[in-house]
C-alpha cells in the first residue's frame, strides 16, 4: 500500500542529493581546475543492498544506486581549467527543484488518498 | 549518511565565504592603490586569492555506479592569499619621500580596472550562491508541507 510512497520518497532523496552536488559546482565557480559533477539515477536496478559488515548485523534497507559523472556539457573551460558554467548549473538547479516540488506534491496527494480511505471516506 | 539539506546549505555557505574573501581582498587592493610604503618596505603588492575545492560530504561508495569518483560533494575553501610579485608602477615624482635616486616612485602593481572586474565577478558568484542556498531552503520547506492539507 505504501510502496508507491516509498518510491516517491526515493525520488525526493535523489533530487535532494543531486541539489547538494550541484550546489558544490556553484560554490566552485572560481576554483582552478574544477570540473562540474552531476548525479544520475543509474540505469538498471535502482537499488543496491546495503552492505552488511558483520554476520550478526541485520541488513538495512536497500539504498538507491546513483551514477556520478563529470558533466561540463561540452563547455570550454577557462584558462585556469575550470569548466563550470554558471547558467547551466543554475538551470539544472531550478529544474531539479521543480522535480522535487512535483514529487513532494505527488507524495502529498497520495497520502491524502490513503487518509481518505482510512478515514472511512470522511 | 545520506546527504541532507544541511549539507547543501554548508556547501553553499562555503562558496559564499570564499567569495566574501575575494571581495575583501579586492577592496584591500583598491584601497592600497597608492600605498608606496607597505609593511616590510617597498610599495604594496596586490593580493590574489587562490581557491581550492574540499570534499565536504560523501555519498557512500556503494551507492555510486562503478568507476565513480569519490568525494562527490565539493565545497570550496581559500587555499591561500598570495602577494603578486609583479613589477611596480614607476612614476616620476622627485619630490616624493619614497622617490629613488633617479626621482622615480614605485607605486603598487594594482590595476583598478582589474580589481573592479574581480569584484563584479565575486559579487555575481555570491548571488549565485545565495540563489542555490535559497533553493535548498525552499525544497526543505516543500518537504515539510507534505501531508499538510
């Protein structure tokens, strides 16, 4: 019943973590030699099982698999080797924020439906 | 540990702090555009800020695709502030107390135009950092609104 809420939550986590990576790109706008990074949801299985480091430990829930890539969008780097394009990063941040907001809204509505069902239609 | 919004805010804050240092250094260069007697003798030498990226948070390795670089989330820090050892600007002014035997005075190697451009760049980068920070705050607020109403 809650599995789609879990999936939405995973999507929100992804967008939150991607925002952190993109924020790092903006912070390094003037760092010589810095190449911007991006996070992508990996193709294939969307989760990897959490590592169990001791036989007596209980395996935690599977964690999402992400792919990290350098992404300069083919931009020419500055003479100092920095390849961050401010416009590009801000556009990505804004698109990412919109996706996050959309997912949050979907989660909200899904929970409202469940509440409606649980509340005897009241 | 997953990356929470506070990591994003810390990363943005590191960028803001670095841009403020750049701003201060540019301001100090401009203020000393005519300083012919700096501490340690000689004219003031313009300062340059060197920034470096610092890993601030990590996605645990197992969550990344194969071959992914470690230290994905990079904040920024001021590595050093280095004096620019470039040639001073020589001006002929025999009456000046710091004039040499030929009547030339060594003025700082500060180019006001360059400093102004640096300042504008720093200011734009600061604004971009604020935007990023505000976005993180908005996203966190969106999450807090889940299930409300």
